[in-house]
C-alpha cells in the first residue's frame, strides 16, 4: 500500500524574486531543491522579477517554463503595462485579491497534481500599502469561493506590517494550510505551525542579492538615505541567495511542518 496518504503534499514557496539575478538564482538552484526536497508544488512571489520592480510576460513565461506552478505578486504588480492582459489571460499568476475589482488580474487560483488540489490566494496588507480593499474580509471571501474545490490552501500575505501578517495567520489558523508573509525581503525567524494546523511565517525573505539593501545596490540605497535626495536605483548582484519555505501537509488544510530554505548561490552572476 502506498504509505503516502491522499492529501500528503509538500509545497515549496519562494520569496520575492528580485531582478535577473533573482531569476537566475532561482533557476539554477531549483533542480537541486527539487531533488532534495521533492516539492509537489512550487509557488513563487514574482513581484520584483523584472529588473527589481514588477514582472513582464517574458519573465512569467520563463518561470512557468521552469515548472513553477503559481506566481504571486504584490504592490509592484502593475509596473509594466505588458503584463495587464497577461494577468487576465493566465490563471496561475495572481495579483492581490483585495485590489479593486476593476484592476487587471485575479487573486486566487487552483492547481492540481497527483489528485491533490492546491488553492493559492494572494493578499495585500492595508497598513502602509495601496490595496483598494481590506485584506481580512477578502481572505474570507476567497475561502468561501474555493470551498469544496481544494484540498489545501496557501495564502501569500504581501504586507509591510508584521502585525497584519501575524494577524492574518491567526485569522486563518485551522482554515488554510499555510499563510506566508512576503514584501519586506528579510526572512524572519518565526516559522511555525499554529495550534489550529496552519503553517505560518511573517516573512519568507527574498530571492536575490543579499549584498544590497532589500535588492538595491547598497551604495545607491545608502546615498539616498544619507543625502535625502532622489537617486535612481539599480538592482544589486552581490551575494545572491534563495529564500523560501518548505511546507509539508497531511490532512486537508493541515500543515505538518514548515522549514526555511535559505540557500546561497555563489556561482550565480
Ligand atoms: Fe518585493
Ligand atoms: Fe512588495
């Protein structure tokens, strides 16, 4: 008998991929991560994939061709106009569900593999963020819409405030498989399975240059901070790392574990 239960599933979630260096880091590490971690699904936040801000259809195609199952986005979603139609036309690329309904794209999708259906929901925080509608009722609405359609749900809570992210973790505890935070680009040390069975982390971190300032060349970021003058930012390529989490789940909507995946990519330029 197959020891693997019907809903046994593992999900690799990769934090904000920043620029070409982030894409190359992800693509170069992915084969060995697949071999070592054997994820059933790979979900990637791609909001910084295009030169550090936004994503283009080409970037998205490249990620899907590499076998990424779902791309989530965030506040930089609409940086490139070419992506607007793509967001409407392609199911597995998500902008935050609590953006205005009039904005291009959609906020959740379902992907299936080996008889397991994974729902993915993208949300944006409201504190210090520009989402048009509140995140908490939208999370409930998305779950209602997915009811009966999914075995597991992963939520990407793209937010600035740690309070809003942990609040969303508690709000959804026991109702989804995982709530992972993104946007601040710095991995936090609080990965855990909450008492109701939801895997949670406040920020997954970023996949990109750790030698910069959340992705930006550090000398440019520092100049802006020190001089208080406008500076044109460029993406750093120094010290690329992949930051992610691996979530293992058993019964529907119940995580068994969440572990951080923090991998340097020294050969990548
Ligand atoms: Fe980001
Ligand atoms: Fe962001």
